[in-house]
C-alpha cells in the first residue's frame, strides 16, 4: 500500500527500492498537503513521490523529506534487490 519503486545507483551497484513516503504519512495520519507545507516542498513533488512509480527523487530531496519526518533516509526506502551495475 502506498509504496512506489525507485532505482538508485550507489557505489557501482543498482539498488531497487520502494519509496515508503505515502505509507509513512498514512501511519502518522498526516495528509500530503500538510506535509508539503511543513517540509516546504511543493505539493506536486510530494504527490509524485507518493503516487508516481516512475518518479526518481534526488538524494537531496530524500534528505529533506527524512529530516522533516525526523527519520533516517533508510526508513524511506524498502530495498528489493542489489545487483552490480553493468559497464
């Protein structure tokens, strides 16, 4: 529920991860619009992060979201698999 897949390239490896923002906001009973205002991130960006499987957030955006929620960035991600990046 509310988990969006994203791909991250870390240290030459590919990490398929699911973005858990929508799930975390639901657990905290926090509407996306309210979180958007609190985080000073556009509501469109939050909507994309929660609902668009093709959205590829920058690490700086993940950091800002995590800081606002007062959680580590890792808690925003649910890793699926790691594989070596092919050259």
